[in-house]
C-alpha cells in the first residue's frame, strides 16, 4: 500500500502529466527565475507576480491595456521606400525585413491607433520590439509623423510608446534624419495645445531616446525600463570601469530628473486617463463669478472639450 | 597616424622634393627643373588618388588630424569672435564651443565641435565628443541668436556624443533631443557645415539646419563604420564594408537628398591646404546666408520643417 501510493503512483502521474502539460504553460521570470503559470501571468499583464519584473508585451496587448474598453482603430501608414540603401552586411537587409514581416505580420516596427483614454481622444504610436528590435528607420519615423498628424486632425492627445534599441543602421543617414523628423512631428501636437506623452518601455536607447522620446510634456516609464543614450558596453569600454547599480533604469532616470514617474503596468490606464483629463478637460470645476460667489458649472465643459467629445463618439463608433 | 596609407607614394615624392630643395642652396637650374617636374607628378598622383577614393579612405581623410578644425574656421572667417562659455546649469563643455562674432560683416552665433590639434588640446577638448553641457550651451546660444535676430553658423566635427556615466546621468539623450528641437524652432537662419566627421546624434544635435553642407571628403553617419561592423558583422575588421554600406560620403548623401551641397576641397584634401578649404566653406556660407536672410521668418521655419519631412519620401 505504502509502496504503491508513495512511489509507484507519483511516478506514473509524473509520466502521464508530462505528456499532458505543454512546455508553454509555465514561464520563467528572467529577473528572479520564479516559475509563472501562463494564465496567472496573462492576468497580471505579463508582470512577474513574484518580483514585479515587467516582461515585454505585444503591441496589441499594449494598445488594449491603455485604450478605454480596449477599443481602438488602427490607422493605415504610408508606404515608404523598401531598403533604400540596398544595404547588405552578412545578410541582405531586404531579407531581414522580410523575416521580420513574416514573424510579426506587420509592415514595419510601429503601429498607430486612434481611440480614447479616460474619455479623451487619443492617438497611440507603439513600437514593436519584435520587428528588428524596434529600430527606427524611415517607416517608423513616417509612422510617428502620421500619428502626430492624426492627433492634430482629431483634436487628440498623442502617446508614443518606444521600445527600441535606436536608429536602424541598415538605413544609414535616412535613419538619423528620423530624429529631427519625429521631433517636428511631436512639436505639431504640442503647438496645437494637445498633450504629448511618452511612455518609455524597455528598452528606449540611442537615437530614439535622443529625439522624440525626451521632449514629451510628460515622461512616464514602466518599472525597470532601460533608458539611455549610449549602450552600457560602449560606456564600459570608454571609461574602463564597472557601472553603478541600477544605471540607466527608469528609477535611475527619475532620480536624475529625466522621467516624471515610474508607473506599474496595472496602473497605466488610470494614470494616463487622469493626466489627459487634467490637461484636456481643464475647466470642469467651479469657477468664481464676478461678484465672488461660486458658480457651479453643472458638468459643463469647455468648448474645445465639447468638440472633442463629439468627435470622440464618432471614433468609438468606427472603432467598434 | 597622420600618414594615410594610400598617400604613401605621394608622401615619398614630397619627401624627395624637400630633400632636393635642401640641396639646391647653390642655384642649380637642373634641380629646380627637376623639382617642378616632380611637383607636377605629385599633383597628378594626388589627382588620380583622390578621384577614386573609396568610402573607407574618405573616412580616413575626414578624420585626418591636420584637417582644419572649428577654431581654424573661426580664426579665418569670424571677425571679433567672442567666445561664450557655460550652459548655466552645470558647467562649460570644451568639446562644443561657441560664441558671437561677425561673418563678412553680419553678426552671428557660431557653434561647433572642436577636436583639438595636439595631444594636450585634444584632451582638453575631449576629442570633440561633447557632454550634455555642450548641447545645452548650444541651445542657450541658439536662443540668443533668436533674441537678437542673427543667424546661427554651426560646424560639425565629432565622432559622436561622449558615452560616459556622468553624461548619461545628466541626460545626454535629452540634451541632444532638445538641441535638435531648438534648431528646428529657430526663426533665424541656421547653416550647418560638416567639416570632418559627422558622428550620429552628437552631430545632428547642431545640424538640423536650413542649409546643410558637407566638405567633399567629410563623412556623416548614423553610426561609425567600426561600430556598425562590430554589431552587424560581429567584428570591427569589416569596417571597410560597413563604410561602403552605410552611404556616408558627401556624394552619397547629396544623392539621397539629405544635404544641400558639397563644398570642394583643394587638391589632395583639406589637410593639404587649410586656408583654401576654409575659404571655400566661407564662400558657400556667404551665398547661403544671403538667400536665407531675405526670407520671411515664418516661411523660413516652414521651409526648414518641410525639407526634413520630405527626406526619405522620394528616393
């Protein structure tokens, strides 16, 4: 009896269970090595529930996470020149693009979508790190220009979510020129009096951090995100010493004044909603009238708000 | 270091000419004749060599330590140059210098990377690799140009922004981003000339300009060929291939419509005739400034933005 239950049965079970349980049901946290059950991990938005390490999430998950009711409409992006330099290293750049296209099902490394966040019209441009490390070439730059133009046209806030190693070397100087181009784009939004928020996600480095990502009205970062200009290896090789602990993390950048807040993924939607409401719905509360008595505004909103509320409905309708 | 491998035959001949000149103290007509013949040979050789430089060789010329540097241009082109120091936040960066002065009679703000000309000055100027203070000083000076309605002349010559712990701590990325933004928002003309090396973000930070010129043998690149090779080829040995693939020469970039003009260098490169090189740069800037100063301010800023937006759209 004891021999049967304590030895034989568990062994039989272990053999049977191994066959039934596919590998991908469990994931290992890259930070703390803790085992994570896929369903729990999904529910926790791909954040390790042992140590709060924020793993990568897909662009689709990212957009669903931020937009109200996970509802949005993807904006078509313009065609751009394919492999403009005919670049070839050990492999052809054109082959690398094709691979990434097959892998991600996207044309290039950015998705632009329109919807609402906290009831406010919002355009989100999110990088896809799976597409050549989210590197910024002409297509990505053009995506940000389109996102900015869409935001201005729809009286919407712009949120850009970089996840990028930097400029795409294989497009040479055309990539470098995306730095001024994307800054021109986000300045259109700022000049229109609309909020421009950067949500820095892992990683944001190189030419991406040194352009549109560092000129936001507000900089929000996910915990642990790597943010910096030069790569760690380059710095170590230059100064020939070990780097300080936590160097170039979101928390480190907040301490050094470059990031407004580090926000847990579960709080992103609410935080961004609150900020957008504060910046776009600026006149919701009571105003003092001329004779000094307080006048209730009975839920009335500013004119620009009425306009955007209306266009908002139209968008939601389309998005559904 | 200062000798270029592909210039060796030329350098040998030049050495011989020098020797002959030393010998010919007693006026010997034959020797003078010989010298002039050899000089012709040198010129011919230089012309041939420089007509077919490959990108990797152009990279070497662009980095040649005898090329005229920022302070050489200032000395030749800018009257009453008055250097201004500091970013008003942290310190004064010596890799990116700037000040006020007069270019052909016109008051202007001048900014540029200085690489230094000997070991001591190279260390002082951190080899032309600026820290955030440098880019913030540039922003401050550009704002001043705006205030006094005078143009900005920028001279680019950097391997890149300095990669260091302090630079990162003080926001290298933000400093560069804001510097680009400041260039783009200027209501006064800004003219940039790549005089040697245009290294990535550290270069574009002061080169988002109305007119961008490159000296014939200068380079402008998103990453150094060595860096590119070590990432994509996994070995810096392939830097020659990377130099070709990156399309970083003035000719390449003019074809891609990313720069506005190429400024000729004297026979055998800028390092053979600093004065003539600087004169050519001065002439190009003079023409450019003349056109831009006559433009309406709003039109100027709009034209600049549209120029950048158009980049890469039609190739």
